[in-house]
């Protein structure tokens, strides 16, 4: 084999080894992620095999609690505005403590949600804590573009009726009510 072809073959072989190494590493990561806590992938031994992972008692108890807890429901409320008015659709929803409420900006922005100060005391503090993004106490940031959304979990929110509004469109009557049942 001519010398320049041998060097080309060695270069290809080196690149192939690097590519195979990268692919094996990515496969190891992907399989490890899929195995999660149920099993660990053992690639060091030959042949490869799945080895049961050990879980702490605390982790097993937390997993059992999560499986026993009912799944939270998610309610979607659309934020709309046009020549016919500015509304939350639906304007009144009934949820349970622990459910999620997602407000989705559809048209007529900017929109936000601001809970009434009538949600006083501990309930107001809990709702405020549950709001991941805020521009003020009990008030979300503005959603500017269609498709943007804001989700608030109602974890630990006591049963009751909670009124809210869109700050930029309050004068136009954009108001809503969330009724939380136990």
C-alpha cells in the first residue's frame, strides 16, 4: 500500500475510534437516564448487565407517598382581548387544593393576573408564595405574546373563593374567580 494511503487509512481509523467512543458515551448516558433509580447500568463488566439500585428508606417512603397522592389536575384559562371586550375564558373555575391553574395569553395583550387583596391573611401569603414569577405581591408579570403562559399551583391554598383580574384591563372588566374546594 502506498505511504500516503496508509496514513489516510490510519487517520480514518483514529476518527472512527473517536466517533465510536462518543457514541458509546452518549448511549451510556441515555441508558443511564432511562434506568433512573430502578436500575444502574454496569458497562465496566463483561457482559453488560443491569444491577438493581439500592434505595434509601427515605427515598422509598417518598416514592410511595408520591404514588399514593392523587394527581393534580390542570385547568387552563385563556386570556383574550378584542373589540368585543377583554375576558378570561372561563371566567370562573372550580378546582381542588393542589390543582394547577394555567393562564394562556391568546389575544389582546399584555395581560397578567393579580389576585384581589380580599384573599387576605395566610391564604394570600400562600398564593403569593406559589406564584413562581411576580411583578408585585399577588401579581404576575405581564404576558406580552400569544402562546405565553403562566402556571400557579394551588398547593396548600385553603378552600375559598379567590377573585383576580388583569391589571391593564381591570377598567374594561377583565376579572375572574377561582373557587378552591378541599
